[in-house]
């Protein structure tokens, strides 16, 4: 696709710069240099500042591209659209936990072209391009499908808009099937964990498109599988995500499917 390599290079640079900006804002807030009414006000301020930087830099380089982020925007028909989460995992970010990230993806005609996820507090960056593989810190990620281990780990997310009991039932089903689980609080981390082989699968009942676009392609390019709605529908409405490095047994799918039959 025209200019997609230069777009990916820009995305990698901007993901790291966005992480640096978010970290510097947090440091200034912690030392009292940033005056806001409360912690949520600060998180909103940081989100807005990082997204504005990304939007301005991207559209300065590619003014005809679309832009979709937490603060707004829309998909550009037939053209490249950047889908951005400036700080995914804001609670972790605010509390100094390292599992938060910057997620940048580019889509065109309902297909993800490339994705970048930076984990600033961990000094790690992952990227992928359709048909060209997935990489973390320069090393190719390649999942070995069907490998069985004694230690099986899932990462779960939970959306407040969904029924809590369904989430608890899913946890119970996992434990009965011999899985341990974590709730990391950032979709970008959960999806990257699957792509890198750190976790067997990641599930969340509802994600926004900016939460997931980069991570979806990372998993697929690493050799994993992602179950989700049609991409065009997901870009508009979001939806559930199940990403795995290898096929999942029925006892794992069963507790997830009552409220999410599409997986």
C-alpha cells in the first residue's frame, strides 16, 4: 500500500515520543508542577495532551488520512485511518504500575495495515505490518500453535458496561479448567502478551476500536487467532475480543459464550 512503510516508521517514532510525554506529565503531576483538581482531571488532561500531539504530528505528515481516537474523529472511507489510544490503562498509568501503553494502528478499507504498541515504563515496543510479521524490540514473535504446558495463563479484561456475573462465571470456568488468570487493566498489554507468548489467551467482553486495533494485528501476525465482530462493525461499535496463541478447548470457551456467542 502506498506510503504504508513511511507511516509505520512514523508510528513507531510517535509511540515512543507519546510515551515520553505521558511519563513526563505524570512526573510533573507527582512533584506538584501540574495543578489539576483531582486525579481523574489529570488523567483526562494527559490523555488529551498525548492524543493531540499524535493527531497533530500524523496529520501534518499525512493530511488526507483519517484519525480516530478516544477524543473523537472518524474513519476515512477508502483512505488510511489512524486508530489511536494515547494512554491505554490509565489507572495503571496513574498509580505507577507499568502495564499501560500507547497503541497506534492504521486501517484501510476495513483491513488493519499495521500496528504499534509501546510500553513506556517497561521500555518495550512492538510493531507489525500485514503479511510481514510481528516484532518486539527487534525480535520476531512467532507462536508455536498447539504447545501444551503445565502452566496455563489467561488474561481477562472487564468492561463496566457488561454484567459482572458473566465475568465471574468466566473466571470460575477458567479455574475449573486448570487455568490461572490475570487482570492487567490494559487491552494493549493483554493482546501483546498473547502475541509474545507470555499468556495463552486474552478475553474482554467489550473493547473500543482504539483499544484493540494494533494488538489484533500483532496477535495475527505472530501466528495467533482473534475472534471478534466484522472489522468494519468493530470500528464503529467496538465489541468482544478473544485472542489466543493456539486453539482453545471447549471447557474454556463454554463460560465465555453465554453472553458472547460470536466467539
